[in-house]
């Protein structure tokens, strides 16, 4: 019997292990009025929503931004 597939980075995957103040990287480009945050941009998870289903992530470069991102949009840094 096949179980429900779990999206990469979603609950039950590595993103659920992200804790507040962990450094994370973007898995998808984000475009804002201020500019673009490319894939791989590093940020800090400053708040963890609903057991890791989403995160408030602060980015300092290439410009300052504070975003709410779903778990499948970020990944913890290895090591």
C-alpha cells in the first residue's frame, strides 16, 4: 500500500528539522519590488510556523527582506 507522497522540503523531510535561528537557503527564486532573491540565497529562520510547515526567514543580501516561506521553499544548510 503506497503512502501519501511527501513533498521535498515539506513536513516529514529535512525542512521540518529547521529550528528558529538556523541558516537556510532558498530552493526557488523569489521576486519582490526590491529585486530578486536567487535560488541558494542564505537567510535566517527567525520564526517557525505550525511545526515547520512555514518559516519567517530574514535575508540580508542582496537586500534586506523578511518573508514567510513554505517548508518546500527552503532547506537547512548541511553541516
